[in-house]
C-alpha cells in the first residue's frame, strides 16, 4: 500500500504561481512512476504531468507545457508540481497518483494504482 497526501492548493490570481506537494508513505516511493491529474467542476479527470522513477523523464499535457514543472525528491518521498502563469482554466482539484509499472511514464487514469484525495486550486481572473 502507498498513501498519498497532496498539499499546497489555494486561491491565487491569474498569472500567479503555486507549488503543490504530494507526500508518500508506505512502500518504496522510488519504485513508482508518479503522475498529476486534475478535475475541474463538471469535467472528467485529466492528465497533467508525469515523471519517471528517478525523475529523468517527464511528460506534460499540452495545456500546461511551458508553465508547469513536475519533479520528485525520492529521499523525501515527495512529488511536486510547480505551477506558473496560472490561468482561470487551471482551476481544479489536483490529484497525485502512483503507478507500479515497467513503463517509463504513466499517463492513463486506468493505469494508476494509488491516488491521493486531492487539493483544490482556484485561479481568479
């Protein structure tokens, strides 16, 4: 079992920045590919960014590319999402997820083994 807890959400003005964190406990964090998803009101949960086991590879949704950066610190069992130049359309509950996979990156909701409960990000215009 892996327990994931997100933090760092809040209210920010458009153009501002936030850094989300996802703390992991349980089995070895470094064995999991980690991914951020988000779900806006009335919409399906969508992929945001993914990172490989040791952080050497990353992948982003087109909507956040160039503005968001995913990273991880395996020594601290923590995943991060630095969000810059935030837009009102970034408003959503952000979830971190872990996948035990041989693939370098995991981007599908169905491929995740563990989920956090989410943290709300609200971007005002």
